[in-house]
């Protein structure tokens, strides 16, 4: 199962990156939106790991 996580993460990052490119109007907004997404994703993964999933 762990071998499937890398392609899915890559495709998810590609999808989010393309969405950020269309929403952000300048590089500062791009960094802020991307950082917020990565912070939330890390918190979600941590909560799932502590929850036993």
C-alpha cells in the first residue's frame, strides 16, 4: 500500500499547484496559499497517524 502513496501525492501536488497558479495574483499570494495548504495537509496526516489510520 505504501508504494501507491507517492504517485497519489505527486498528482495531488500537481493539481493543487495548478489551482494555486490560477488563484494567486502575485508570488507572495502563491507562497502564502501553498504554505497554508501544506500546513493543513501536515496537520491532517498527523491527526490520521495518531488516530490509527
